[in-house]
């Protein structure tokens, strides 16, 4: 069974740090959330329009959901956004 959780991002990397994390698998992006910091290994990032908005994907590298697939949106100017996490539940069908 796949569970999806969404979390609001309250802080995060600058545009250059986000793009650096996307281009180097050894660098992880750190985002602030209402429940603490999370670390994400970015595997892809796509610019949305002409502004500071990005769509991104990757894997969670911290917390109890470590390894979960992450997709989301992020505004690098305001350093806010949303991530959705998809993880396989243990014990599910």
C-alpha cells in the first residue's frame, strides 16, 4: 500500500544551492518544515515559468520516512513550498 503525505516547506536552499544539489548526488538540500528540518536528495528539478518557482523530485534522506519518493514545488526567492512524500507502508497489501 502506498501512503502519500504532504508537508509545507517554511525555509530552504537558495536557487544556486538547489541547483547544485540537483547536479550532485552527494549534496542534499535541507528544507525547514513546521515539524523540523528534512534532507532531500534531489534527482530532478524543472523551472516553472520565468520566476523563481521550481518543480522537483527526489528521495527523502532523513526522518522516519527515509527513502520515500518526494515530489513538490518550491519558490527559491521566498524559500517556501510544498512536498509530497510517497512511501510504501509496511504491512500493507
